[in-house]
C-alpha cells in the first residue's frame, strides 16, 4: 500500500489534540481559575473507494493509513492488504478529511454489488446497513488458540496506561493494543471511537504482517458484537476488553473460535468464550 499525504502532517503535535483555555472549578467555595487544557480532536473522515464515497466516520485524525486498511479488511471490502494499492489523503480543514482508497477492481465490483451506504458516528458500528443480513454477516471461523494466562493479561493491564499518550492528555480516547504472549504491549492505536481504534490496530498489524496467533488484542472499551466481528475478521485469536461484553458478542465469539475476556481489571477477569489455557 502506498500512502500519499497531500494536505496534512499528522506529526504536528496539535493535530490529534487541541489546547484550550477553560474555567476550572473547585469545591472550596467553588472558586474558579482560568487554566490551559488539552482536548481530543475529532473530525469527519470519509472513506472513498475508487472514487465512490462509502462511509463517513467521526474519528481522531491520526494513523489514517492504518485506519483505511483496517476498515477495509474488517468490513470485508478487500481480502488482504495487497488489495489496497494506495491511500491518498485530502484534508479540507474544518470540513473533514477524505481518504481516497484505491483498491483492486474485483473488490470494487463486489463493493458496488453490496449497495451499501454507511454514515457512522463515534460509538456506532451498524449505521446505514440496508438489511438485517448485512448488519450481521457471516464471520470466518479460526483455529482456536490458548486463552492467555491471567498473569499475562494482568501484566498488559498494568502497562496499558503508560502507552496511552492521547488519553493521558485528554481523557476522552479509546485504545486498542496488541500484546505479545508475555503481556508486553507491542503496538497501540488510539481514537475517540472504539471501533476506529480497533480498525487502526488491525490495519497496523496487517501492514506489518504480525502473527496474530501469538498474543492478544486489548481494548479500553466494552465487547460489543461489532468489536468481536472485527477481531474475528482479522483472526486475532483473543480479544480482551476492559468493560463488559454483550450476549451476542459471546455467541459470535464462540461460533468463530475467538477467545473473549471481559471486565479485565487489576485483580479480576471474566472468560466468556474460550477453553482452558
């Protein structure tokens, strides 16, 4: 995949967050003072495939190449990273960003047949689906892998905070990270949307050809059906969520061979799907 950044520079420190001046209140007589603060940026990101607009998501404008690849893979728009030839980025300032994705012709033909128009918001993963069948597509089944040991997951949880740079600055950002078999955080992506963060991580894993059978994904959110579907589509093996999971997520995790661990906190984990380690 070739990455063409036409109008923006993601390395700019102010691009993913903004500095604002706020009034801070305290309970000692509700005194107020004016202080600087960091808040996360979010913008409309349109994914355009071979010139045809397909989706608009509210996202943090960072790691957009990973986002384009991960979204394309988890939505089933391409069969592998090799089907995404290039991504051109057009930044229109306050209006938003367009990701011009150039994909294989056969994939584009399949996309046209889907007759799907999706407009997503932060935290929304099924907007715009035209049929119930499209909302809950068949998911691939993967060979089961061992459930990570409790101590390994705890190690990842202990070190997660120090890797969440944007979350530390703003307090409004979700994270999705890849941890190795020892619980070390090897890769992390952040976004205001939990689906977007996972798509970015999956895109990064695919672009670097990481073996996802050895390790697990850890996300700072709940385990909904959409998160399980993305993890299954990417053959991640194990998905660990800090919050709870839904019944549909459990059913689909079991059907696809995905290990699903929820309520992963320091000192507690709930294994919803997956055999004994």
